[in-house]
C-alpha cells in the first residue's frame, strides 16, 4: 500500500511540478494541434503518392505520437530536476526506487493515451471516415500498451539524464527514429531489411500493426500476439531503464556528479 501511494501521489506531484515553469496551455499547440497537422500532412502525401489509405496514416501517426509525451515527459521529470538541484533531495530519501520512478511514468503514459485518442477522434471528423464500433475499446487498450511501452524507452533516456545534459537532444533523436522505424508512415515492406528487422525491437511498431488490424475489423483475440510483443518490448525497456537508473545513481554518488548541471 505504501508503495502504491508513493507511485500514484509522488508521480502526480512530480508531473504537476513541471508546470511551475511551463504553462498547461503548451498542451494545445504541441500535443493537440501539431499531431493533427502531422496526420493531415502524411495523409495528403500518401494520397499524392498513391500509397495506402488515410486510415493507414491516421492510426500510425496517432499511436506514434504517444512518443512525444512519453519520451519528453520522462526526461523532464528526471533531467530537469537534476538541473534545478532537486534530484539529490529525491535520491536521498529512503523511498524504494521502483515505485518512485514507475510513479513518474504513470502520468506521461496517461497523457500519451489521451493525445493519441484525441488524434484519432479529430481525424475521423476532419477526414470523414469511421472506425468499427467494436474496435474502439480494443484500440484504446492498444494505445495504452503503446504509451506504456514508449514510456519504458523514455525511462532509459531519463536515466541518461542523470549524468548527461543532452538527454533532451537524445529524446528528439529517438522521436524521429520512432517516426521512421515504427511503420507509422512507411509500410514495413518498403523499409530496407536491416531497418525492418530493427523495427520489431522498438516500441510502437507492434502496437501500430495491432491498431491497423483493429481498424480494419479484426478482433482483439486476433491481434493479441501483436499486443503481447509490444508488452514484451516495453517490459525490456523498463527493466533496462531501471537498471540504468540504479547504476548511474550509484556511479553519480561516487563521482559527486549527481547534481552537476
């Protein structure tokens, strides 16, 4: 119970703390307007090039955009605390590290879910296409899994932020790599073989595949293998992130660099 309280309340307070210097209105241009414009752009490119249908780009980009709140949110809740000289206080507490950092992951995963759901809803109105009613609930589940998986990658990057100031730059690079390799806009068959293989080991790829199948009328049972692969990929990144956090916390204490900006 104590760990759950630490995870939920601690994670919420940490996320709210971001808005001590950021306005919540930043959500509108960055997490609501920008993704819809990105979807419309790729839909028009796809139409002009004669590849795929609008639904392909809507589902792909909507799920891919969970990367923005999940990657950058995790970095900001760790690296920014370090630059503001607050991370040492957090790390000096006797609180167990697992709920401490998993709690920070919960708000960004929820925001990722909301952003992706908004993108799909807005796109169905603007582009005038509809999803099967039975696909809505399973699709929300897939988006939540995608957001959690991408948050695992964000946790790895946040761990890097314990020692390096370039974590936010790395987040931008990872976001572009996910856009390229997750098949959000490029069909897997069009990727070079090495990139196609690599795409299977990054977050979002399997979730996007599952989302497209659901939108085409598949059942949740039919896409369960893809969901399972996405869960496995996310779990690996979470484990790597937690191990990296533990190691870099220990090495930062030894070198006295935990709060060196």
